[in-house]
């Protein structure tokens, strides 16, 4: 009972804080990171339009919990998720506004629907520490070799939507769990969410992450950290980050203009600076783009209904 009371108090305080912020803002945006990106976009939009933007930034789980806690008095106007499954789910619930920004003309069709459009895209790869004394890996299976014994971390697919899709795609492509059995036999460990998996590699305690979110590692590399991102030629998955307008918003015109700004030249260049792949195909970025990757298809309609089964098989294979 005490823990439930504490959780209720935390949510109540958080709701009051966001409510106060929203009272000072013209629109409210909830975003599942990166924190510096949404702050940059909010400031740029305000400078251009005069419209004030209230921001709540957190993990997708934290953002979803906030929306659930505010169900009786919704606050958010625009939602940016780290998982396209959010857009699929919210569309089914009838919570989203149908809107196609004129700036979405150069966003590929697979990155937009009538109710959502990608802000940017991340991809999963191998994050490898060149100072680890291990050979540079080229493909996923290299991390099952003796040189990487006890030196590999794997993000938990129960905590990371992108990691779940990678597990589903690789298992589906092979038709078995041999790759993950091999990781287990080689001492790989499931290390929590994405940051928890990457930190030991940055610190030199481990050599590589199997399925690292690329933009985080690319950003660390740009800061001088000993880390390299490798995209296996055999294929990987991408994680588009959908932008959505909630249909309970009372500021839908302003919300639409904010989506326009995200997809503008200025907005997409801000996305590229965080090492995400811009949604628009005509915006350059200092990193591999979608056209440079072998992308494995994930049939969400088939995979997500089997999520519990896939996670159970993963836990069995990795001994989590």
C-alpha cells in the first residue's frame, strides 16, 4: 500500500508541474527524447512563430504513464514517441488527428501515415569499443565467437521496443534461436535498457553491445569516446520516431504548425545534429542513412501479438 501511495503522490506532483507549465504555454509537447533535440525544436519554433511550447521529456514508458495518469484531464497536444507501435496503437484507439504536413512531401511513404509522420529514424547496430582488444566485428554472429567471451551486452527487449523488433527480425530470418543461444553460451548478458547496455562498453568493462541504438553511440563517438557503430551487412532494423497530434487538443492549429516546423529545413537539420536519420530524404546527415543500410522488415501485425511469446523465448535463450 505504501508503494502505491508513493507512486500516486509522485504522479500527482508531476501532473501539477506539467499543468503549471502548460498554463504558461500555448501548446504542450511530450517527447521520448533526445532531450536536447526537443528543447532545440521548441526554442526554434517559438523564435519563428511566437508560440510558446511546454515540454515534458522522458522515456516512452514515462511518457505513456503520464498520458495515462492524465486520462481524465488530458494535457498533451503533440506526442513524439520512440516507437512506431505507439502511433499504431493510438490510431486504433481513435486518439489522433488526421494531418499531412506540406513539409512531409519528401518523407518516404513508409515513414508516414494519415495520422503520424516520422520526426527522425534510429537504427540498431553493434557498438564496439576499439580499445577492447577484440577484433572489429562485421556481423551479429561475430559476437558469439571466442574473442568476445564474456564481453557482450544486450539491451533488454522487454524494456526497449527497438531491441524487441531486432530480436523478432533476426529470429524470424533465421527461423530459430541459435544466434541467441550462441550469445548465451559465449557469456553475453542482458543489461537493462539501452543506456545500461552501452555504459559498460564505454567504460571498457565490456567490448560490444549487440543491438545498440545508433544515435546515442554516434553522439558519444563525436564527443571523443572510444566507440564505433557497425551496421551488419546481413541486416538490421530501424526505429522511426512518430510525431502525432492528439485529438483532444484544443490547440490543433498550433500543433499542426509545430509538426510543420519539425519537418522544415531548420527542424530536420536539428534532427540530423543529434545523429538521428532525418525523416526527409533530402536532408544530409553525418552518418549512414536509410539507403546505406540493409533493413530487415518487421511485420508488426504479426510480431506484436506474439510479444509475450517472443520475450519468453528470448529469456529462455539468454537465461534472463
